[in-house]
């Protein structure tokens, strides 16, 4: 594969990561937050700013997931478990880079933190699986195969 084609596929992988991150991690994360509020009988609350922040953070984390997928494609090639690994690695990276106010909100959940983290984990596993299936993840790994 030529360098411009490989770079184009890498860019599409990053864009796919951002789009899926906004949808699955951002919108999905917002749904998880709403479920947590409902389970706590909290009054309904919604703000466009808060929702936009969660979706933008999902897109940003999604770009990081795209980078991880490119790296996994180089190191591991195709594997049926790659999407699960991608979801777990992205979840770990996101947990390490949480903005302070989101980390404080998570810590304030107390005993409900474990179920909340599991629900967010499901979002990340779905994200990893979808990105692995939909993105052109191995643009550089096809060298020498006659492509």
C-alpha cells in the first residue's frame, strides 16, 4: 500500500474513532449517567453544555481509541479478540485521564461506583468492538501482502 493511501486509511480510523466515541462513549455515557440519576431518585436534570461536554469528551477519547487501534493493528494484526482488548485499553486510558470534576463525581457515588463503572465498561467494550469492525485499522500492516 502506498504511503498516501495508508495515511488516508489511518486518518479514517481516527475519524471513525472520534465519531464512534461521540456516539457510543458520549451519548452512551450520558444515558448511563441518566440511569444512575434515576436509580438514585434524583430530580431530572439536563443541560446542553453538560451533554456537549460528555459527547466532546467521548469524541476525544475515541480519537485515542483510534490511535490504540492503529497500534494494535501494527503489533497484533487481525484477531477476533482485538476489539475487546481495544475497549479495555481505551477504558483504562480514559480512567487515567478523567477531568478532575468527573473523577470527583465518580468518587462521590460511593457504593454505587462499582455498578456505574461496569455500565461505563459496557460502553467501552461496545466501542472497541464496533471500532475494530468498522474502521480501516491496519493501514500499515498490509505491506508485503501484494495490496
